[in-house]
C-alpha cells in the first residue's frame, strides 16, 4: 500500500512517499506561483526517485498553507494535525511540537495518545519564522546555511527588541553601525525568533518532551537559542525524516490510516 | 429540492439587504421627513429616540483599510473604533442629523469625541452611563441622566416627549427584542433553521432600520421558519466577544461544516435579550433595563456576571465549541478572556481565541478554525 503526503508550504513544497509504513523517498521543490504545478513537480520528482508509477499511489493527503490548490489530493488536513501524526510516529513521547516554517510558527500540544489538545499560530507578523532569518542573512551578507554555525561562536548576548521583520532589519543595521561582531548579531536574530516562539509556546502550555520541527529546526543556532530559553534539550528529528518533512510525513501516515479504515 | 433551498435562503435577504445598503435605507427614510441619529454602542436608550420619532442608526465600520484616522485616534486603539471614525471622515454618514454615545469604553468614546469635533452635526449628546452597573445606585443614577437626555432631545425637536410617546418607544423596542428572542429560541433545536450568518444579518440590520419595518419582517420570518429545515448543523458553536459584524468570518466557519447556534456579542444577544418592564416611572424602567442587561465587559465588574450567563447559554443551546473573538487591543474583552476560556473548558466546551483587525485575514483564520474543528471531530471518535 503506497500513499503520498504533500505539504505545500509558504516557501517549499515537500513530498513523502510511504509504503507500508516505510518512507520510500522524499522530495522538495520551491512553492511557485502556480501551487498545483509545484505540487505536481514535487510528486513527479519523488516518484522518479524510486521508479514508481503514479497510478500505484492509493491515497494522497495534502497539508500546508496551499493545500486547497492540490486538486488531485484525496484529502486535506491542517498542518496542526499533520504535525501531530508525524511527530508521534518519530517521537511517541513528545507532548509539545514547535514547528517553525518560512512564514508561520506553530506550537501544538498533544496528549498521551498523540491527539491535539491545543495549538497556537503566530499572528500576521513573520518575525517569529524562517523568512525573518532569511531577511537578516541578506542584511548581514551571510549564507543562510552558515547562520547557525556562526551564531554558536557568539560571545555576547545582544538584546534585540524585534516586533517585526522590518523593524528588526533596521535594528540589525544599527548594530552593524555600532560595529557589533556578526556572530553576536546573528545570535541576537536567533534569540529574537526564539523569544517570540517561546512566548507563544508558554501561552499554549509547554509539556515535555518538546520537539522542534520545520525548516528552521535545521538551524543549530536557533536550536541553541530555544534550548537556552527552555532550559533543556529539544528533540529534533533526523531519522526517518529531517525536520521540514514532518508534516508531509504526517500527511502520508494519515493517508495510510485512511486506507486502513481510519 | 435545490430551488426550495434557494427560495428558503431568500427569507433572510431583506435583512442582508438592509445591512448592505444601510446608508441608502437611512437616506430614503429621512426623505419622508424624520431625523436620523447615529449612535455608538448598544447602551444608547433607543426607546427615547423612538418616542421622539427619531431613527436610531448604529454607526459601524466598513471593513476596508483606511488612512484618515491616524491624526485622531491612537494606532493601538481598537480597529473598530478607527473604522467607525473613518466612515464619518469619509462622509458616508453625511445624512445624520445627530450623533450620540452612552459611555462604555474609552476607545469608542474617542470616536464619538473626534466625530463631534471634526464632523459637524446639528445635535450631539454624550450620555454618561454608570460603569459600576452592579451598584444599587446605578439605576437611580441612570434615571437622572435619562431625564436630562430626554429634555435635551425635546429641546432639539422642539416638542415634548409625553408618557404616551415613551410607552410607544418601549413597545416598539420590546416587540423587536421579543421577536428576535423567538428566532433565537429556534436555534436551540437539534437542527436549527437559522445559520449564524443569517442571525447576524438579522440582529445587525435591526440596529439600522426602522423597527416598525424590521418587526414586520421578523413576524413574516417566524412563520416561514417553523417549517424550515436546513439539515444537520455539524459542530454547534457559540461565538463570544466584542463588536462583530464580520459576516465573512462567520460564512467561512459555517462553510467548513459547523454552525453558530448562539452568541454573546453586542451585535447579537447582548443587544436584545432583555426587555424593558414598563412600570409607573417609565424612565426608571428604561434605566433598569440598561443597568441590568447582560453587560459589556467594560462594565462587568467586580463580579464577572457574564461567566454564569455564558455557561447557562451554552447549555441551553447545546454548544460544543466556542470561538472567542475580539477586536485587537480591546482590553475589556481581553481581560475577561482567560476566565471565560477556563470556565468553558471546565464545562467540556472547546475554545479557540482569535483577534479581529479591520479586514479579516480569512486564509490564516481558516487554518486555525479547521484545526479547531479537527480537534473537536477527533474527540468525537472516542
């Protein structure tokens, strides 16, 4: 039994192909203006990876901000439920999922059965999400991938009172003018996102274990800031999937559940 | 079947039409030779205005972004009060003969004050209204204020308002309340014959049309509703919060398969639930009604009387989930939210908290509401 989970996110479209509970492959493409075309492309790439024909797929479940555009999906489910299903499969002990994507940060609280008890999503401002790190990387002329590593070399915490991406950028510019080392500014950026996400998590209620997922969880500098905020280690998935694939994985699992009679 | 549905849907069209074309309606009404009073807040005693044959029209926003209020209202005052003022500054209410407010919160009072300062009308009145409505002195206080207000209206229209007029004013208001309560009563049914969106059109339109006409429409509606069946409501929701005429939001939620079966809104039950009990002293009777009505949270202090009220309503309407929604920066509502949330959840009712702005971010809200419904549906399985 082969199913597909598609997570059409604000920045990337992620696909997971699942056969009898095992991940066969994953694929990711940029979410373009034509969202359905992006989903198609990601699905075709994934199928090509493993040499499976499209008609072998029994069920497709879509999630993510653009899920409604995927008209060929059999079902849709919110990122909240997809995350819950995905993380429970990887870390059954997790009670709080923190998902930081490109445009949204989400906090999801689960019960011992992996069911969603409560959740929070950041408001309109993207200061608590990945797009913010990207903008700051541009301002600092640093490769996005290097941000994490560099911030770990910081020796000093610099307070940054970032309410929104635009204001934060002008704060970063002031810090540059003050000759603040790049490493410290990058750490300040990560601390600022971590503070916003932690505030939201406290509102929803944090219960151990805590998992960090979404693309920004690949940033070790951000993980470090979150760990400092919470005072204990967070679980970041590596196997069978990396953090940004958790919702797509969850969607593929939900597709499989559906075929197994819910 | 489909045509019947379409035809049945039409029974709320008149309310929607009044709401959508509120300015055209008021202008046409005025042509017939009456005065129109724009008012802020549902603490304004419309009985006295109806007694004076004045048409009360509640001033609401338009949900469009605007750039005209910045010099007059703080950016962190609620979006609703700014949206209302924008309507005035843009001249959309240029037909008003007067404006008035009864004190509730500072934000909307700033709208009134600014309007009074910058948009000339023939008449304006600030009605002090007791904040401490739980005090035994609140009714006598308001009665004294109503005496002054009545006198001021009499001077304006140059005609005395008699006891007979007041009785007329009370009767028309009470009839409107009674009829809307009857419609709400039907929403308690297993399959309510009314959607939340339709109920909102009904109540909000009553705040801006001549209640004689509105009452006739309600009477005819009630006859049609007795046999109307719009099927399984899905999740039975209650909507609780500040001023809300965000019809687009209600439509989105109900499109997802749930139904609002009741509300605690000043564009809903808080507006019409209680009638005036006419007694010898009519102004005292009116004062008593506005002091004892289900309060706006700006007046619900020191005891939070709304808690018991909301729980009672949620049981009567068999509510499964509640959406707590408020205007951004609305401190009175925000202060009550944790207590209301806790009380509802203690009673097994799922809650979702959202904040309104001038425009409704439908996409972002949809994800939250869908996840909320998913949680409720999951629970159903076990």
